C-alpha cells in the first residue's frame, strides 16, 4: 500500500510527466480545457494517463484531491 504523501509533483510523476516546478507551470499554462469537458477527456492525455485519472476518481483514491486541484488549474 502506498502511504507516501501525495502532492502535485508526485501526481505529475505518477502520470509520467516531468514533475519539476518549472515543467508543471509550463504544462498548466500550455494545456487548457473547456469548462464543460471532463479532465479525463482532455485531448493531451494518453490512454494510460486517462485511465489513471478515471480510475482514481471512480474509486475515490488518495489522488482525487490532487486530480481535482489540477482540474481547476487547467480551466
């Protein structure tokens, strides 16, 4: 069982993305989604990333709060 503390950097790492502070900022500025689009439906995710987001939200996993935070940042 994963008992580590999750933060935005660990979420980016889990998604297979560069998780340095500068790269997180660049990602957020580069990728925007419409208010009526689900985060998992965003066109910039690959299949694995999409599945991770959907499954985490469906199962109310420890990642949900951070996924919601990222969702808000991308709007």
